[in-house]
């Protein structure tokens, strides 16, 4: 089983990943930011480093997927490889921080595969309210086990 949590920065992906990992007894995989050679450069000169940063994330997430598949364990990931192509790269492009050529080349690498479950957590507080976490878990269980 490979489940990934997607969402904007600050939406609670890492927290939810930890909670779901504990509940389902899945191994948690988190986004690595400590060894990212482009992050500081990106924040200092976004228009120059946005494409490099996206390529770094692509490679990092791809390596993580290979590792996940290799070990064969049930895992939950706090970021997906698709977010960069379908959320972050389009936002960088719309902000004029990624050229048309770079953006189109980058986007052409992706074709979304697998099941997609969208849970709006804007009105849920799964950290402080067990019933909200239960709502999320029930929706995941229904998707995993084909209920309703």
C-alpha cells in the first residue's frame, strides 16, 4: 500500500502523515528539505532557480518512490510527485517565475496514475479533535476497502 498526502504549504500534510502512519502502522516518508541545494538560492532569486528547484524535487521524489517500491512495505508519504507538476510548477509559471519552455517541458513528464481521494480539510482540525481525524480515516477506509 502506498498512500500520499497532497496539499498546499502549511495545510497539515506532515502532521496528517504522522497521525495516519500511527493509526494504520504504515511507515511515514517525509519530504527532505535539509539537503536541498537549491532552496536557499530559490528564496533569494526565485526567477533564476525555480526550474532547478522543481527538477531537484522531481528527482528526490522519484528516488523516494523507487525506495518505497523496493522495500514493499505499506507507506504514507507527506508529498506526491504529482504536486510539483500540477500545483507548484503551474503556480511558479503563473507568477512569471518559470519560463514557458521550462514549464511545458516539465509538465510533459507527468500523467496522473492511481486513485485520487480529495478530502477538504479546511473545516477539520484533525490535530485537536479526534472526531475530525476519524472523519479523514473513515474516508480513507472507504476508498481502500470499497465501502460506499
